[in-house]
């Protein structure tokens, strides 16, 4: 199942074209949309909402949460059918020092990973560093990261950056990550 996370104001601009892509390229694939008001909730909470629905109401082996500022240019089911379920996948892997994590614009999470790693940490506000946290928790639980090359394109519009106090909240999220993992206050990313 594909889970699309969109800010309320961006549904028409980003989510609706992505939904049209999914319906064209993967007409049999289930998808759902979670929207949030800018400044309320978090990306992690939206992923969890979609993930709980996927886990409870579908038999799909894979949950693919993603930002709405994405387009799909081909089918993906054939890729999914060949992928081992014992990894956490994404199209971009970030690196800072010896730490790596899936860039949260798209994840590919199996039922096995979801069951063992759990849900996303909703203490991360908006959309910053919940991806690093989930990736590191997956690694700690024995699930390595793996890169996939699906026919998705990330437009990198970053609608969340328009949210009031985005940079302040991002800094708070980074401080929370640093404290949670004992990284040392000098640790930073971008």
C-alpha cells in the first residue's frame, strides 16, 4: 500500500497528481492519503496513521509511505515482488560521518520490519529527523538499509519549509535526536 502524506494546502498541487500517477501506473495497488494542517501534528504521526490502517485492513506485504511532492513514472509491483522483506528500503540514503539513514521522502517497509521496529516516533514535529530515528531503530533491530531504484521522482519542493517556525522546529528535532542517541551536541546534518 502506498501512503501519501500531504499538508492540507498542498493536496491539489501535489497529492492529486501523484494519485493520478498511481492510478495510471498501478491501478490495482491500494493507496491512502493523510493530510495535516501546517504546524499541527507531524509527518511521523501521519505515517503511523497510514501504517496502522495498512497493517489492520490490508494483506499487502509492503507499506510505502511518501511525501506528496513525488511523481510516479512506471509500475513498481514487479520490484516489490523480488525484494527481501528483511531490510528497510528507500531511494536515497543520507550519510553523516559513519551514520546512514533512509531519506524520508519515501520508505518501503515490510510487515516484518513494521512488527519488529514499531511505529515512528511522534515526538519529531513536522518532518525532520524522524527518518534518521526510524532507520537507526531498524538497524538496531537487525534490519539493514537498502537502496531501491523505483520509477519515482522527488520534486523536492519541501512544502513543510513554509510552515511557520520551520527552522526553529527543525533545530528542536535535531536536538531531540542528538539527545536520544547521545550523539554529542556538535552533531548536525545540513
